[in-house]
C-alpha cells in the first residue's frame, strides 16, 4: 500500500451513491505533506515529459495542484466554474456535469493562461465518470496546447472514467485506484499497482 492508499483506508468514509468522503485530509482539511508525497510520485511517473503548466478544476483540485506544482516548478491554472453563458471571446470553455452535485457547470480558462506553447499536466482529486477530465481536455485542445499527462489522486475503478480516458490514449496516472467499496460495511478494495 502506498501512503495515499493507507490514508484512505484509515480516514476514508464510504457513502451511499458511490461517494468516498476524504474530507479529513483531501477535500476539506488538507494534508499538504501528503500532497507533497503525491507530487514526488507524479514527478517520477511523468519523468521525461516536458511539462510547463499544471491545470486543475475548481475547487478541490486546487490545493493538490498547488503543492504538486512546487515539485514541478511550474505555474498552476485552475478552470473556474462560471454561471454566465455569455462568455466572450476571452475564454476557453467547456460544460462539465458534476458527479457529486449532479448539476452542469460551464468551466472557463482565460486565453491569456493557456496557449499553443503549453505542455500541460492535468491534476484532479477524483476520477469517476470522467466528465471533469473530458472538459479539461477539451479546453486544453481548444487552446492548441498539449496534454502531456493526467494525474489523479483517487480513481474509482468501478466507474467508467478511467477506461474512457485511457482509451483516448492519454497517460493517466492514478495514485490510488478503488475497485470496490461498500457503504454498509465501510470496506474499500484497492487495485494492486
Ligand atoms: P467525474 O467528472 O469523473 O464523474 O467526477 C470527478 C469529479 O467529481 C471530481 O472533480 C470530484 O470533485 C468529484 N467526485 C467524484 N467522485 C467523488 C467521490 O467519490 N468523492 C468525492 N469527494 N468527490 C468525488
């Protein structure tokens, strides 16, 4: 077990509806020392990739991405959720359906902060059905930048997102893959990596 899996096993809470709560160290209170370990691991896994920017999505990706960016020595851009449908030509945008809130958000990134010269590592906390990632990938592609890789803290391997994104040919590195969980018993099974 790696340190993230150990922490999930200790502090993760399984909720009905395939939701894993990790508020104790990732989504509310943040264990930045753990984030640094995660950054070091992604640094190894993406060794040799020419990464000059990290992209994440508001809100819970931001803390992880900021600490990981220190390890890579690059800036972080986060896609903002925007209520306005009247986005002018200054932004790239994509629609993203939220797995946890069940609503659809327009997410935007200013054209100033993503250009065709950028080589992007996308970072997020969870991968479930892959909507958030597909939105971020669309935004990178509309800017002409390159997706060099995708780093996810917790992939729920029993949902479709991981398969979908890997089938598109991206290097997707999830630090913990949960293959099963049970709200009644609280048990969590990890995939051997
Ligand atoms: P997807 O777009 O892949 O369906 O879902 C990814 C997004 O939904 C993540 O950015 C994360 O914020 C949220 N999410 C999905 N599943 C979970 C979960 O089990 N627990 C928590 N805390 N967030 C989740």
